[in-house]
């Protein structure tokens, strides 16, 4: 299979192993810290920190659940390396025009499903409340993070994060990452 | 008339300014009675409305549900391979018949209303009613009830290059005639192979549907509002481009040829926000493209009246369909497409360039917000009029994009159909 074919086969479902492999506590801690710091960086408007949660070669995508589940390729956001994530950050700071708003992420516990190809495969439910500058609040997105996480000692990094949004409808625009 | 039944007559609601199509009364973007008239005279009037792609319903019995304006629609593939479009509303109590976004019906089931099991065939004929003869000779429909007098409203359907359009009106000219040769040629050019769906999502916008459609025809705003392209010198008005219309100015194409950009003093004077010298892409592979079209056009937006857009943003091809949600809200359904003929590398380019479009599109995201800015801005000043004078006072194609000729084209058609 060519490199591109591999890249195109992105949304393969990971089936949990029948036998629970014990996950070392240090790994669990590293992954929990990653999840926590990730959402706090975004919610605190420290978006510059966001690309650093990823490995240099990585995939970050936002895709509706109905599309993801049928193996469709394209969602609303797709980056395949950290430099692209950094470009997104520059664009939201310098280029794109939008009404100021903030997110509040609430995440559920991370389920670690498998360890394969050198990464932990995990999923985490999230909900994001968006608050506009005029005070209007709404549930902006709910869904799950489907992750591939590389752990090295106490550090965990995302090799791949698919933000699978329950709704296929997005309100106004998605400029801040989920 | 199906939706303006409680609305006052249009002359009581709207008098068009003497200046004509260079002025647009602001209240057309918020008035609920005009909105109801638009449903009848535009979406259910002599217009072709995009329904879906043929590839969504390849097999007989396969269907999708969508909307034309406010009206819920079922689009289904008949046994003979042709396509039928029906209003998704049971004649009995008015319930939605099909509540799934898509699916497949076999010949024996057809469409069954979930409420009381009234059953329709793919042509919308009412074929069966549960308990029609009652139970044990008791109850049932009255003897003089004639099923053949009741049927689902059927739309006329035509297709072009895999795009399915429907119209409520028998007065609508055939699709290709409605589009005109310039539009037909451009659709055939953009969809130069067999389309396949790569992704779909929708964008909810807090503005009247016409504000989005104006935006899709406004080729003067992109390099100003959408700073991403102009920052990277990808879509400056000084690049060769222009505006094309059909003979009647109902429809519109704006296009750019990226590699002909010779620069323009106005852009280099530092006056335009997009010009930030310190800004550069860390990963320029985002905008890697291949020259897909022999005409060298790298961007084209084609807007078909009333609510359809066919997009080519570099190698990102897609359709956009407007769905109305009351006078101050609308939804844009984006379907990103590739071609069966694409190589894997080309598919991957389309995937990367999907970052340019949609609600998170580096180029297009502002379109989701700008209509809402207008909608907020006009509150309290509904007696004011918008000014549409860039590029003159008339309609017709122009060899420039510094024009609002196609926005005027939209209002020309609007006035014709609304008779104002």
C-alpha cells in the first residue's frame, strides 16, 4: 500500500481487544495530563500551546459523526502535520475575521482501547460551550475525541486526533480548534 | 400560494426604490411576510432548486430527504432509473412521511407515513390507507372517499452532470434552457468526471438567506474580507479574472486565474489589511494544487438562482445548497466532491484543500459570520437601503471582479419573480 493510500485510510475503527492488557499507571497519568492540558490551553486562550500537544507528523481532523462512521474522508478541518496546526493558529490570530468568543471544554474519562503501531488508541467524550463576547452562550459541539497517543516517559503526545462531532451542523464558523 | 396565506399583498409590504437594482430596502432581509411570499414565488415558483447528487441514490428505491426553501422533500430513484421528487408531507394529517436523511425502500413498502400508515408509491400516489374498510365492518373511511383525489405534491426533476434539480412549477423552462449555455458549459467543465462524495456538513448562519446568496455573487468582497487568500497573493483582484452571467443575469460565475497575477499598487501600499509582511505559511503544502482545468482557472464560484452554488476553490470541488430557516436564519449544506477518475494523490490534494472551505475554511469561514453582522447592523434601521453600485448600475458579465453586477442580477430576478 502506498503512502497516500495509507493516509487515505484514516478512519479505521479500532476494535477493543478481548483481553484487557494492563496499562501502566505512568501511561494513564501521562494521557490524563495531556487531555487536561489540551482543553485548558484552548479554553484559556493559549492556542499557541495547542500544536505542541501533537507529534510533528500528526493528523488533526474535525469530522461529523455520520461522515466518520461511513468512512468518508473530509470533515471541516484536516491537518497532517504540526506546521499546519501552527498555520491555523496564525490564521486565527492574524487573518480570519470573526466575533470574539471563548470555549469551555468539559471532557469525560479517557477510555484506552488498545496499544497498536506504537500508540495508545483512546477515546474521550467532550462537550464545548461557546460564549460570545456579548454574553450569549450555547452548546457549540459535543462528541468524542478518537486519539492515537504516543507516550514517552511522562510525556504523552497526540499522533492523531479525530474530533468526531455528533452533529453535522456547525454554527456560524469553527475558527478555534476543538 | 401555499405559504403566504396569511401574508398581506406584496404591494402593501414592499415598494422598490426608484433607483432600481442599485438600492435594496433593508427590510427584505427581516420581514416575515415577504419571507412567506418568497417561499411561494421563488422556491415554489418558476425556478430550479438543487436537490442532491445522483450518486447519493444510485439504486432503485434509494432516497434522500432535503428541503426546497422551507418545504420538506423526498428524492427517490424509481425502478426504471429515473428520479422522483415529492413533498414529504402526508395528505392525511400533514406529518413528515420520511424522517430518515437517507435510506432504501423496496417496491412493496414504498413510503409509509408513520402516524396512520397511509402509503404512497414513488410517484406520490396514495395507494393504501390502514383500516380503510374499518375493522370487522366497523369504522373505516367514508364510502365516497376517493384515494386518487389525494396525492403527494410532485416536483419536476431534471439532472445535469450528476446534479439533481427540482421545480414545483410547470412554467419553469427546461433546466438547460433555464441555466443558459454559459452556465451549462461551466457546470460541464467543473464536473468533468463522475462525481463522488468526499464529505458533507452544514453551516448555520444567523442571517436571511438572501444575504448569503448576495455574498456568493459578490466578487468584490473576497480579497477584502477573506484575507487568507490575499495574504498569500492567491486571489487578488489584480489577478486575471472576471464575472460571467447568463443572458438574463439570473446566474453568475466569478473566476480567477491565479498565475496571471501581475501585482497592483493598491495591494502593495499597506492599505489593505491582508498585507502583513511577517505572515507566511509554515506548511505551504496546504495550497499545493494541480492545474485541473485547461482554462487555467484556479477559483470559480458559480451561483445558480435561487440557492445553489458550485464551487472550485483550487482543487476543492463542491456544492452548496441554501436551506431557509425563517427570515433571520439559514443553513448552507456543503458537499465536497471528488471524481471517480481522481488518482489517490489528487484525492489527497482535495482533502488538504478542504481546509480552505466550509465553516472552518481558512478562506471562506467569514461568510458564515458576515451575514450575521449585516443582520445585526440593520436592526432598527429597516427603512434604510443597501447601495449596490460597484461596477456600475446595470447587469451583465464584466472582465473584472471589482463589481457587484451579479448582486444586481440577483435583485433583478427577485423583482421579476416578486413583481415589485
